[in-house]
């Protein structure tokens, strides 16, 4: 069982179980239509997707033009979950929220996945990717376009909205990346003592 650890002064406390966070996100996800709930199949033309090769939760932490990006694999045992942290300069909130989605898509490609689910707290980014359009955010268009292109490389790629309460792990990873200006790919157990869940 993998635990999330939070520092209080000079002591540490176990405050969460990654499996519980994963179960909560399962209950909460999908406020927008999950475009891959039915995938065409040569035999019957309507095979249910019951297994995702990779499931990732993403978020961005933004302060002025500085952003931290967090991507955490949710379908792996907690201490083995791939975690990516990146610090970046951004021109706006939508750009910051699209960046971790793009990072997650690149990770899924590196891992040779065909069925990918990405969970995001950004309703605007999720909706834009679902309809394939973005309005009044020209500074974010190149990243948005990259995300659409990358999504098309998978047999099925679903980007769905989850509430903030189900996204606290990715949010904490993103905040840690922004504050400490960290760019790293590791497993969750390596950063758990430094990432506080709020």
C-alpha cells in the first residue's frame, strides 16, 4: 500500500493512501462525455473499453507567468507510479493546463500505449480537446494543436474532467515543481516525502 506523506514542522505524517485517491477519482471522473467508452472493433463494431493501458492524472500550478506541471500515473501501484514534474514559463492559465496534458500524451507514447485516459481538473482544456476547438486563447493554440495531434496517435485517448478533490496529488506535484523549479521523471515513492497533499 502506498502512502502520501506530509511534513508538519520537523515531523512527518501519513495523510493518504494513493489507492484511495485513485478510487475516489474513479467515482468522480467523467463529467464530460468519455469519447472512448465504446471503441469500434472489426468483429462487432462496438467493443467496450474495460482496460486502459495507462491512466494519468495531470495538473498545473500557476503563479504569475511561472508554472509547475504535474503528471502522475494512476493505474500502477503507488510506489511504482511514474511521476513527471516540470517547471515552465507560461503566458496564461489555459496554456499551463494544456502543458501537462501534452506531457502525459508524450509519456503514454513512450510507454507504447494504445488506450490512454487522462484526468484533468481544467474543464476548459478538457472541453476544448473534446470538441477540437479553442476560442480566444491564441497564445495556447500551438500546445492545443500538439495535444490534438498526439491524441490522434492512440487507438483510444480520453481526456476527462475530475473535481479538485480527486486531483490533489497531481496538484501537489505541480506546486512542488513550480516552487522548487524542478524538472524530473521519477517514481512517486522518490518524491512522496516532499509532496504534501492539501
